[in-house]
């Protein structure tokens, strides 16, 4: 749930634990029993929290398992970004946010890249909470400072938390409003959050401890608002600060030499680069040419065409550039075309299904993607959270009441989970049987073919479709899809706009169909409302499709209320099954690997953690390799 539970950073631990020896022994399991609370409840004091089982790291760990504790500090890594930017505030819907705008932000609790369910104290030493999680008290570190050297206190934590409640994006406030009963600053380094009964149990600790902490004094002095654009990053506590900016062209972040957390165990082997430079390009091809020339040094390749055919240049062939695929253990992104359900044409599922049948993934993967991708078949692709086959007994128990009330068709109880249509890889045009079925659906929905080959309804309105895009490199994928739609009789066209207009059109709901990257996690919860709930449909950066569905609204609270991992999985299966049956998305593709290339001037651990590539986090600069590249003339 934005803005909580970021996975980009991991926790820092205190040099010495404030807990007694017996408590330390118990803390190895992630929980520490303390004195009984009022009404007979025990209070737990711990360095970490998990809703499901033990956390991976105890309070005495020396460093993360996946880092090199002896990694050298220094040098620069440079990357690229596409499009433009005019702000450093990605919490506002105003402006286009810069790449890595939150690189300097930290929160009380954070996750690691090898523990999908653990939350660890970072800006705190420990947290205390009762069995019913009615409240949580964070014992803050006393050595945390903002980038300007001023100390962080509990007042800053309270201010930042309230900032999101008062000025955060509408979809966020619509969800969390009413979760907090009271925030009590006990002293400079102690803060207590008391929850209302409406606050979801599993979300409470992360909700209170996951908010980025900013400097209250800086916000008040500068007059900056969370709901407005900002020409500089917010004053925060992180390892990196903005060094320079050239709007729409370049950003340089520098490692803060006075960073408060540099010596703590969870920071060992991390934050290794002195500088992180971001170069902006109009499109992916321009960026690739710049990478080949050494303008920047690390590239995450998202073009299958370039990956398959472009990596044949002197620097690569001579061993100066490394190209590799690294396994990605995160939940696959359900990249899709999504319909704007606020538009009457797309409210008919038959029309959506027919349009979806015209996207030929099999041909696209063979002819355009060189077989590099898997088809998105779920909103949790590649994981055990995806619905498979027919519903389990547990899923039926969830779905049956919704069928009885007429919210779902009875077929969902017996049919296998909806899968994307399968076409042929031999040609872009789907088989005749697919065309016939798509045409039948449109005829049934009242869209008949005229003498000009285009479909109209009884009022004479054209069945038109405008596909919103911004990247020229995507044209080679979109145009064959549009060609198939036009053969079906749909008056389809590509509307390619610049980045700023693309962002604004999506925000305003000014589109028929657009591309959307739907990203889920291993522990779905209240954040599902931002993606799929009716309450966010009117104004959401995630529920772009304007989905309003009573069955979905009924299942999400059950997921949020899950107490065990088995419950969570079963209820998520049910939701995934229902979402796929609605057909608001045309599934695209994903790959379970990171495809990266970089100039041979970096080092990394042999094993990359499953939940993140970490190239800006725990990779490091190798001065000798860089010098060798310069001596050979490969790099300036």
C-alpha cells in the first residue's frame, strides 16, 4: 500500500541491544515477551515483526546474507531513464517525478530482499505491541540525522505520518482514513500509534512504521507540500542526496559522507557508490546507443528486440561489457492492456473479450520478442498465489455466497481459472476460428459490420478504439494488434503522445485502452483497494481501469483479514480467479529474469537475493577494472 513497506532498502540494527540476555535469546525467533499489559495481555518487544512465522534475521546479525561486507566504497554507477521529469515528488499527481526521487527516504521499518514477510526496525531500535495489536510503540534510535545534520525526533515521525494522511493522494487517504485513533509523542525518541478497530490487523505494524520520515522543520521553512510538485527531494535521512540536476537531461545523487547509518550491520556492504548518475533519453533506442558509447555504464534491458539482436558491438565482443540474465524471484508484473470501464463501449464483457482475442501473444513472442517472454496468466504470475484449475474447497466457500447473491455467475464454481486465448505463432492474424468467435461476440453485443468493413451499433455509432501510448519503441507491438482489430471491424488507432500528456491522460481517464503494469506482492492486503476497489475507481493511479465490482469488494476484506498464510493464499486465489473472469485486462507478457548489461567496472556477490537485483544497493565500483577500461581506450 503506497507509501508503505518499501522493499528498496533494508534495516539497520543498533550497535548494542537494549534488551536483557534472556530477552535476546527469545529475540532470535523474532519475538520478545515483556511485562504483562493491561487487561492481562502480554506485550512483545522486538527488533522485527512478521505476520507469518519467524523473521530471517535476529537482533545480533552482523550483515545481510546477500551482501559483500568488504565491498569497497567509491566510484560512480550511471544509468538511464526515458522521457522527461519536472519534479522530485512522486507522492503527488502533479508533475512527472524524477528517477530515484525517493532514494534518500527511510522509514522506521523496512524489509530485506530475502525475507518476504519480515519487517525490521531501522530508524527504531525496537517496537512494543500487545497481543491484539491495538497499539505499537517505537523506540527510536537517538543517532539518526537528516541530510542537513539535524537530529530526527519522534515529532518528525508524527509530522510525516500526518502529512500523508492530510496531503497524500486521494486513493491512499480513501483507504487509510479512520485507521488511527491517536499518535502520541511520548518523548523525543518514543512514539506510540493507537489503532481503531477498523484498522486491518495484519496491516497495523507496517502502516505505522512504513511511512517515510521527513524533516518537519524543512517542510515548514520551505513551504513544500506533499500534494504539489517539488524541484528538489524532500529532506530525509537516507544515504544519498541530490548533488545536481538538469531538468529532462541528467540527475546526479551523491553518497552523504555523514550518513548516520553507515556503520550499522544492515548497512554493511551497501550504499557503495559515491555517485549515482541518471541520464535521460527520449526513447530506448537512443539510450542503448548512448550505453554502447559509454555515456552511462549500467543498463536494465526492457526491449526484447535489442536484447536479442542489439548486443553485438565491439565493447561487448571484446569483453568490456558484460551481458547476463539473473533470476528474478519477485512476483511477476501483470503487464496488460486495460480498458477504461467508465466508457460505455467497454462495459460489455463480450466486447472486451473480442478485443482481447485479437492480441496474438504467440506470434508476438516468436516474431517480436524472440521467445524471451512468458504469457501473463494471473495477477500473481509465476507464484503460488495464482489461481489454477478449478476452485478448491476453500475457494468455493468464498465464492458460493457471491454466486448465491447474484454477484458472480455460477460457472466460476466449476470452470477452470480463465486463461488468455491461445493463437498461432505462424502469423500475426489469429486463426479463422478465433476471428469467427470474436465476431460472434461483437454481433451478439450489437456491433454489426457495415459495407465499409467497420462495425456500428443500432444508433450508427462506430466501434472505435484509441490505444494510448508514449514510447515509439512500442509501436512495433501495438501496430500489429491494431491491424488485427481493424480486420475485425474495429476502428482502432494508436494515439502516441509525449510523456507528460500520457501521464495526464491516464490520470484523467482520457483513454479507451492503455498499457498498465499491475504489481502485486507476496503478502497482499489493504493495498489491493488501490488497485481494484470500487472506492478508488474515480481517482486512482492504480485502478486505471475504473473497476467497480461488488464481488471484488467483498473478497478484498477477506484477504485483508487473513490470519494464516494458508488463508491468505486461498483467498488470493479466489480474488485472482474473479479478477480474471471480469476481463478488464488483456494480458501481455513478463519474464522471470533480470536482463542486464554493464561495463565491466562493477563487482557483485555471487548470489543475488530473490526479491531484488540490488544493483544500486549492494553492487560496488571496481577501480582497477575501470582503470583498465580507460587504459585500453574503451572508456574515457
